[in-house]
C-alpha cells in the first residue's frame, strides 16, 4: 500500500466532518448534523453496494459525529463536538503507532485485505515502515493542534485546522516525498538492457518482486534465491569446485559443487538442473532437498535451497565457470576448516551436513 493508497482509505471517513463544517456555516448546527449524517449514510450504502463490505471507519466517524454533536447541543457547549476530530485522529495514531513501531502491522493487514494484488520487496517494505512512522507523527501533531484550537482559538481557526490544514499538511508531505524519491532514482545505477533479473523473495520463498542482478549484489541486501548441490561418491566423499582467481567473491577458494542464482520466472528445480549442467556438466541426476536457509554477507542476502545427490559419474567440467574440481574426504575437509581454504558458505553447509548425519545416526 502506497502513501496515496493509505490516504484514499482514510479520507472517506473525514468527509462527514468536512460536510458538517460547511453546512454548519450555511444552515446552522442542527441542519449541519443532519446533512453530515446523510452523507455518511450515503457513503456506507455506496460502499456496501460497490464493494459488498461495511466501511467501518465511515460508520465510526458518523456515529461519533452524531453522539458528540448531540452532547454539544444538549449542554449548549460545542467543545465536545470540536474535540471529535481529535478523537478520530487519536484512534488513527494508535493504529499507525502500533503498525510503525510494534510487531503487529495493522495497516499492512488492511492492505492485504483490501489490496490483495499488492506486494512489497524488502526496499519497499522499509520505505513503507518509514512512511508509517512519518504519518504517525504528522497525525499526532495535527491532533494536538485540533485540541489546542478547540479550547483557545476561534471557530474559524478550529474549522481551518480540522479541515483544510489536514489537506495542506499532506500535500506538503507528498511534494517533499516526491522530490526525495526523484533524487533517489537519479542516484540509482542504470540497468543494462541485457542484465539478468532475479526474483525478490520473502524468507518463506514467496516471490514478491524482481530486481537486476547488480542491485542484488551491491549491499542493498535484497533477498533473492539460489540453489546449491552437494555431490557425493559411494565413499561419502564430497565433490568441490575451485573458484577461479578472477572471481570478485571468494576467489581461489573451494566451494560447493554447484551453486547459482534462480532467474526470474524460473523454478527451483529448473535452476538446479541448469546450474548443474553449466558448472559440472551433470545431467539426468536425482537430487534430494537438504535444507533451505537465509545466508547474508556484506554485499548480499540469499535464500539458499540446498540439495544432495549421489549421481557423480557424469561430472564433466566443460566451461570457464569451473576450472578445477575434485572429491574431498570428510577428514580432509575437517583438517582445513577455518583456514581460508573453503568459502564460508560451504563451511556452514558442511557443518549442517555433519549435524544431520549425527541426527540420522542417533535415530538409526
């Protein structure tokens, strides 16, 4: 949900109040209440017919308008009515505060309910949370102004602060954000026409967007999926490939037999078969899933799908991606752990494999 979408969701609830302010100036308080309530009821009916749901925010707003207006009329004191917009905004402040600073994101839950086709990548999620925090402080400040104007300022000043100032504040905020986003876009690197696009995923593996490969490797920590394949021989030795010396990441170190990115629109299984052939010439193999986990470095964040296979006989190095490969025994690997012989990612998965092996032995 964008800033504009959020405001579109919130503004209908304020329409009865704005209608009352205008009608009160023309016809007086009692007629103003009747007109505002009528507008609120029309909103509820239209929403019910078009979207087949009850717009609770409009209902609450209209009900508060009626209750506080009647109290003001009976007590011959309009302070209760004047505080009504502040009460509404305090409710919104509570929702925004919990969503922006707590673990329960109520606003995002609303977005999931009313905008089911909307999803966020990690950058958009961070920006969304920042906007929620900004709007919390804006609403809180505006609520304070309403309360102050209700007690200490004229009727006209209160009407402006409760109504027109609301639009002006958000118009200024939108303009500032628009210029900020434009400035950020100018700073973003240009994506080459032939650059590979990778899926952006959440920690459950659900695709929530896409990003160019360069953006995934420049420190933004955009979570994207990769596949790994560990190949064993009958002795339990593990086949490792040596990374070329000209690699930017972990050059010259021994690494998992197969490792590569999943392209946008590609399944995990298809990517595994493609990478296995490209890196070690392996075809027609059976693979079993071992684990999936999030792996993060200084330059990237990956969701790793790790597999194992015992189909080792068709290994054939046939590309520049892998210049050397051989089988390592477990004892050879253990002797060289922590000595910059292997990539940190392989060492992590090797320890994972040893733990799984111990667990399986204990169960047996």
